[in-house]
């Protein structure tokens, strides 16, 4: 059976902003098609999508090295002595994996964990159950492992929908790895674009009337442009990660698609407020493999007569999609459709929908038909 994929493509104009900075605070860039472009990393956009999905589903997960500290704090709030609570938190880390996860930097684990936030309460409960053993081991030079490794590991291996969707890498804990079902590409401008510098000042409100000058001055970089964005969800893998629960897969898939289209990285939002949405969204349900349309912009888009890049970018993507469909003979595609800010027809992008919500509903129904939810095979 071929895998099934939901491909998501978007064209989005973003005004002056710095959505994703490099180590020097400048907008990230990439050179593509012999032209410099502004880039937003997949990690940056993926994080805000993940937080949105978790909010929708009401099951938050945390990517953190602070599990021992959180266990310590929870135990201390329940009345445990500070030293015993800290020892219990360290024992949580020591009990996982063949050699433990190790702690450093005031109780941080040596590796980044990704687990449900509710897991802290479960770990705390295990510590409470084994309090006598922990008290006996406190202060010993080599106390050994005092908590049941199988129970600690089972809690650390627990999944949420977002972990099933985006994956988890933890080589130190066998069986904890999750191959994520979603792939998110780096967003990049469809046209040539360079970072721009902004010289700014801040006024000191308590300066005397005779005093001049600013209380602070500095320079910062920002960018603006029209971005192409792409992501794909392996629906077959998502179903596997969700243990075949088609209803849950429909919910997760719809939530991911919604937040992919409606989210925006939050860097410097207070000073730029770049809260736009895509001008054009194109969704396709495919078997065999995902299909990005990024190559539509390998030749940078030129501005139209009015000086804008949005309309030419939408047209370039639609034209390229039509050529790809011709080359592939429209094979391995169960559905495709679009929603756009303009009334211009985009026949190459399948059926037109009046809103993102209608488009997402149609794509999810084509991928995982509700009437035949027990049939998880290839719809081809």
C-alpha cells in the first residue's frame, strides 16, 4: 500500500518584520536561483504550529531539559524537604535508559526531552510512592537507581498528538523515538530580497525641557517580501502513530492545516505586527510521494506593473503546478483545491473554495472519508 500525503502550499506577503533571526540578529537568508532570498526556518514556523495544535487539542507537550527541576518543584510544593525533592528529581533522570540521562547545570538533563506536560504529575506520583527508598538513599555517595526504570521510561515515552505529528528523537531512551508524520520546509521569498537596516531611537520621558537627545539609539535589521511555504503530512504514518484512530487523525490533520495557514512566528511581533495571512492556499492529497512547488520560484519572480510580487507569485505557482500535473499525468492525486484572496481563476490548482476552512474540510474528507473511517487504505 502506498503512503498517503496531504501537501500544503501557501503564498504569503509579509511586511516589515524579522520573523526568524540568525546569530547576529539579522533575518535569515538563502541563495536560490542565483538570487538572495529572505528565509524563515522550518523550526521557527513549526514551533508556532505545534503550539496551536496543542492548544486546539488541549494536550500540551514540553520540549525541555528541566524535567528533574519540575519534579523537584512539584514535590517541594507538596511539602517535601528541599534536599529530598532535589534528590528525587535527579533520580528520575538516573532511572531512565541504560546509563541514565544524566544531570548537569543545576539539575538539567544532558539531553532535551519531549513529553506531555502531564507527565510531570505522573513522575511525581512515582517518587511519592517510593519516598521511603529515596529517603534511605539521600546523602549516600553511590545511592544507585532507586526508582523503577520501566515506569519512569514509560512516562517519558508517552505521546501526545503533536509528538505523533512532529516526531521525537531520543537515542538515549530505546523505544522513545517517534518518526514524525509532518515535514515542514523552510519558507523563502519568491523574489530577490535583502535585509534592510532600521536606525531607531527611544526618548527618555524624564529629560528636562532644555535637554536634547535620546535615551537610547541603535540599529536593527528587518525584511519584507512574499513567501512560498510548503509542508506535507504523511497520513499513513500519522495513523500508525495514533494507533489507527482515524477520528483522531482527522482532527489532528485539520488542526495542523489550519495552523499552518493561519500561524506566524512571533519574533519581534510587538515592534512590527506583521499579522498577515496567505493570499493563496493550495492543498493536495497524494499517494506515492509529496510534491513541493518550490521550483516555481527558482527563477525569481519579477514585480508586476503595479510594483507588487503577490499576484505574479500566485500566477507563477499556478502555472508551474499545471506543468507538473502535465508531466505526472495527474496520477497519484486523490484531491486538489485552492482558496485565494482574489477572484482570479486558478484552474491548475483544482477546485476553488471560498475559505480556508472549506478547503481544509474538503481535503481532510478526501484523505480520510468520514463515512468509511474504518477503511484506511489508499483511496486511488
